[in-house]
């Protein structure tokens, strides 16, 4: 997953390094404050299936990602926590990270 130009610009524009708040040994979502021990990665792209004469579907190809959506979200509230995979991992480990979207 390479960073394209617009993502790099987003990163430079935001410059909002946060450090996650921990409750016990799990970080808390900055939006809903729930404790989470993993982040959901949501990607957009194309999936190809084989449709047989019996009306059954089989996966044909590996998922082919595009660059429209590659979000790192809270599994409880879907808030976009990390701008990049590195940010998401940093969030989970209590290291400074960039938010993927603005907090209200
Ligand atoms: Zn959340």
C-alpha cells in the first residue's frame, strides 16, 4: 500500500500528533472512549467471483484494492483513528500518531 500524493499532503496539513489514552492495558478510542485492542482496516476495490450454472459463487481472484478508501477505524464506532497503517499501530502501542479524521 503506497502513499499517493494526496495522502502525503493530507498528512502534512493535519499535523495533529496525539498519544492514545490507555485504560488498563488497552487504548481508548479518542471518539467513543471505548477500549479497543485492534483497529479495523477498511479498503475499497474490486472482488471477482466465478458464477456457475448452479448459481454458486466462487472467489476467482484476490481482492484488487484501489486507492479510494483505505481507512483505519475504531471497531466500535467506525471513527477513522489512523491516517496510515503506521499511525494505527502507533495508536495501539501508545506511540504518537496522526488522526485519520478530525474530532468534533
Ligand atoms: Zn470508537
